[in-house]
C-alpha cells in the first residue's frame, strides 16, 4: 500500500509541473507538497538542508526566469515599458489560453501574449513598428528560455524528491 501511495504522490508532483505552462508557481507548489508529505510521513529522510535546497532551487527558478526574460528583451532593444507589457501580456495570454485544448493553449497564449504585450506597450510609447516588433520578439524568446530553465529546475526538484518519497 505504501508503494501505491508513493507512486500516486509522485504522479501528483509530476502533474504539478504542468502548471508551469500557465505561469503558476509550480516549483513552490511542488515544494509545499513535499513538505506535506514529510509532515504526514515523519520517517521521510529529508531535513532542513533538503528543504533549503528545494527552496533555493525554486527561488533560483524565479530569478532565472525573470532575468532571462529581461536580458532577452534588452538584447533585442526592449525598453522597460516593453518588458512590463510582455510580463502582463504573457500572464494574461496564459490565462486566456488555458481553457483551450485541456490547458495546452496556455503555452501559445503565454508566448503570443508576451509578444503582443511587449509590442503594444512599445507602440503606445511611439516606437517605430520595426523596433517595437524586434523588441517584442526578444521578449517572447526570453520568456521561452526562462520558462524552459524554470521547468528544468522543477524537474530537478522532483528528481531529488523521488528517492526520499519512495518507501524503502
């Protein structure tokens, strides 16, 4: 029975990583669920150092995601306004796309939203279309790379947690 419960819990943790697609804090939710598992299974071999490591990975994911998006946007000439527009547009696009194709629409929604938000904010501040378009592409590329890196850290958190959750 313990093996079935552990397998179901690991499947839940894997499913939580899908929340990255709609820009929700999947790594933090994963950390919280692993903490609940520890609380309900005190024999779990995980102390403060382990949870500190998981929290550090989750925090690193947030920082990396934002920095990569900013660097991507700046590399393509985005202004601070364009970056703000890309952030707002990406979040809104993910939410609007989430109901499409059982949640998979959130991926293109977030990317197109980042592009559209960056483009609109740049155009509102009278940048020429060619510059605004290039900037918006940079915001979108930064969003893609940032999300991939954040997901990779979430997968790392999951892989580190599995041997501690699995009954011995």
